[in-house]
């Protein structure tokens, strides 16, 4: 089993990884996973709709990104769209994040 601190030392040599650690505050905002090597940035409303992002572990990021690709309306990722539509996509993204957090907490309540 790899030592967690070996991974941290390796990351500190990479400026980008260090920035991710600082920006993410050390945990996935959905599940609480705390290995900074696994962090990815998630654009809540999609890159074309907003620059607002959060730091998530790979699993939670993948879950939200798949939801955007599969369940969001056609054209949501187009760069040119009315500003109200872009705002609607940002709000939908926030809703998705809250739903995934809620699902995670629901599942935790049944863990024994």
C-alpha cells in the first residue's frame, strides 16, 4: 500500500497540484474524500456557462459530469446562448450538486 505522505511530497513538487490542494481546502466538497491527488475541478454550470467551479474527487466529479452529458438539455454547452439560459444552466448545476450531496448523506444515514 502506498504511503499517503509520499503522494503529498510528490505533489508539492508540481505547482499545479499544490494550487489544487490550496483551492480545494483538502476535501471533496461532496463526499469528504481527502486525498488531494484525486481532486478535479468541476464547472458547476459547465465551462461555457460560468467560470464558477468547485473541487471534487474524481468519483463525484465523474458523477456530476455524466449527469450534465446525459440529462441536460441539448445545446447546454454551446458558447453563444442568451445570458438567462446560461444562468439557468448554472442554477441547474447547483441543483445537481445539492442533489448529489443529499444522496450521499442519505446513503450515509443507512451505514452501520
